[in-house]
């Protein structure tokens, strides 16, 4: 039977379940003229959830339901940013969804269910809990990608996402079953991550254990979107409605980091000598493939997809160090990427209108002449993604490269530096189009006047500059989570 302590430990998650049920009921019974109120109700729901996460965070790690759910400082940081960025996505999405007649309670309900899956996954203390959170996030994401059923690309992207995600999820589950079986060779089989960490060295079936590790790495690689498990990413980014692309590009990557850290370090830390070189190989492939293929893209969303692949390669640089310093640098980087990605897609959403998605890089030509503030905000996002000092993205890259060097992987740090210079090209190409090219016919002709959208986007993009100048407190928060 669950105790009061268990319920209080899960209070933010239980609150979100109740809130999303209320949103569904309100959507069913509200008059059409009242339905826009769901937008503000949903944002308030997420802000209250952030308060519950921060205010109820214990000083020491707390567990509930016999260790299946863990509430620690790593989970706290990931939850706060996942909830906050989802609220930002709601603000960005409202005019876009209204223009395309997609505005409705199902968008907000599915998005909150997805972020609930993120919260469960990053607090998982058990293999079953990990899979439960992953399933909740994935199932909600499929429906969100296919939300615009009348368009050609969204249903196609959702089917590709579903098929490949089901394949990767099956491999992850198969790997978990092997690890569970191997944990029972020489002891009592367990699904608990902390107990798995303790029995890794005593199993009498090391080959089965390593095979399970490989299958789990395939699932982790898919969720992060790293090469060679990146095939779904460009099509889903391109086909999904832009607000959904923003969510997948930002919030889902926070969840993927939590998944990787829980499985590899918390559950299988004693096998780091085996998964370190595997992560280093995935990082190298992602950095090279992501940056080289992004150069030839003409569609902005596909360019951002390959950019994501390269940035997740940098996250793997920190994870592959297998040290608290590396983990804190990787967490810092994935937060940085989430904010940068949200800002870049936010500018797209400001410029898009009914019948015009602003998806091609050529659509940004001459933007500085028509909307200089929006051009400046996109410039901040592009320079930060490129790692140009003193913006936020520069320090994130420095920290993961430093962690790789301290872990005696100088060659991997060199790959990261070289590919960072390659990546400069396609970010600078977007800036060139905005500031130095003449507008093309059909390019941006108007900018949305939604005040909340413009204000939140400005804060989002300017935060990249502010955090580039004052990044110490956020880094200290990440380091404290790992005991650095």
C-alpha cells in the first residue's frame, strides 16, 4: 500500500495527472468562445508544477514505492527546465495553432502528458519506471506530431516516428530483460537500478550483461537522436507542426539525458570501461555526420535536426567521461541546447503565418530590413548554437571539451573542436541570409504582434547572452547535483 510519504514524494507528478484530467473536462464542456482560456490555465498548471518541484525538493535523495521513484537534485533540475520550456512552447504555439485551426484542449493535454512522461523518466529508480516514462512521452509525441491531420507531412512523419521508435523501444526493453536475467546469475534478479549497480561485478553471465548493455545503448542513442540512430530526426522535425518540433528538440532531449544517466551511471556504472568507448564512438559519428550533412540543407527545420545530432554528440562527450565533472558538464550542455533550440524555433513561429511556414532558409533573406529585432534574436540563437563567445553555447562547449580532456580522451576533444568550426558555416549562412541578402518573393512580409509571444521570445533569446556572461550559478547548481 502506498504511504503518505510516497504520495508526497510524487506530489508534482500526481498534481499534473489531476490537472490534465481537469483540462480535458474543461475542453469538453467549455463553449468555443471560452476555449482560449485553456491556454492560460495550462501555463498556470505548469508554473504551479515548477513550484511544487522546487518547494518540495528534499535536501537528501528521497525514494518512493520501494525505490521505483527517486527524487534527487538531478531530477529536480531536469524537471524545472522541462516544465519551464514547455510553458514557453505554449506561449510560442498559440498564434500558430490559431492560424491553422488546430487550437484545442488536446494539444495542451498531450503536451502535459508528454512532460509528465519526462518527469517520470528522469526520476526513475527502476527499469520498469524508465519504460513507463518513456512510453508516456513517446505515445503523446506520436499524436502531437500527427496533430495536423489535413496536411501531407505530419501523418507521414508520425508513422516514421512510431515505427522507428517502436523498434528502438523494443531493443531497449530487450536489453533490459537481458540485464535483469544476468543480474540473477549469482544472486537475486533485480530491476532496481541501485541494486543493479551493486551486482554488476558479481554476475556469472558477463556476456549476457554486455549484450544487454549494447541493446540499451541503441535505445539511448535513438532517444538522443545520435548517429547512426538519427534517421527519424530530420523527417520528424520537418513534418511535425513547428511548436511540436520545438518541444521534441528541447524538452525530449532533457528526458534523453536523464534516461542515459540513470541507465548508464546509476544502473551500470561498474561497466563504464565498456560503455565509455561505445559512447565516444557515437559522439564522433554524431559530430561528424551532424555537422557535415547540415551544411547542405536548405530547409531550416532539417538543418536544425542535423544540428541537434551534432549537439547531442557534445552531450555524449560529457557522458563518456564517466565522471561527476563530465555528467555536470553534459547536464549544463543539454539545458543550454534546450534554451537555444527553443529560441531559434520561436523566431520561426513569430514569422510564420497561415499558408506560410517560414521553413526554408531563403525565407529569412532580408529579415533585418523588415524586422530587425527578430533578426537580432535569431542572430543570438545562431551564434550561441555555433559556440561563439561570450554567448551561452560557448561555455557549454568548453565544459564538455574540458571534461573529455580530463578523462584522457584528448582525441575526442579534438574532434569536437574541429567539428565546431565546421558547424560555424551553416549558422553563419542563416545570419548572412538575414543581414546581407535581398528578400525573395514570398519571404517574410509581416511579424506576429502577439505581445506575450514577443516578450517571452525576447527573454528566451536574451537569456542566451545573459547566461553567457553569468553562467556560474547554473553550473554550480548542476555540479551540486553530482556532488562536484
